[in-house]
C-alpha cells in the first residue's frame, strides 16, 4: 500500500482513499480511522484517558460539570452535553432528560412508569428515568413508535 501525505495551508483535513476494491486491508484502515476520530477525552483525579463511545453507559450534567459513567468508573468531560449528543448520536447516545444522555446499546430493560415516563435499567444495574418530554423521541430511536 502506498501512503501519500500532503501538507496544505488552507481548508480542513481530508482523507482520500483510492483503491481497486474495498478489501479487508482497507476495511481495517477505515475501522482504525473511525475509532481514533470518535474517542472521547475524559479525566479523573488528574488522570486523562480516551474512551470509546461504546464504553459509555450514560452521561449527566451536574452543577455545570459533565460526568461520563462507564461500567466501573465515573469520569469528567470538558464537552457539553449537547456536543456529546451531537457527536455520538449515530453511535447510540440519546437524550433522556434535560441533563442526561444514555447509551442505547447498554440498556438491559425498560419499564413504563407513571406520568408517561420510562425507567431504564442498564447492564451496570444503574437505573435512569426517561422524562415524559423525551419519551416519544426515545421510543422512536428504539423503533417502538411509528
């Protein structure tokens, strides 16, 4: 495989892949690019790491701080809730309340509760509530409403 890098003074970064066919080598390269672009930088007690979006269980805003919950840890992010929703919506992160996002791929079970709300139980055992304001869009993302 030939790799060419061209430094330009204007415009945004661009990757162009020229290939005769989409083979395993090119698919692996695309996965590598996708994974590196979609990582989220988080921190805790001076330690900084990159998280893959699929490691996120849920995200919440508390006192103007954004907390990212994984299976066994709570991290802090400098991104806003809106930015996280925008960046990772296509990967399953969806808003369930004014200050919370949940990863659809980490939901274990759902239960309807009073006032048109939905209780979510995550694989981690955490329980969250989808507010009635976001319930319709949430159901739609799950394919439960027409």
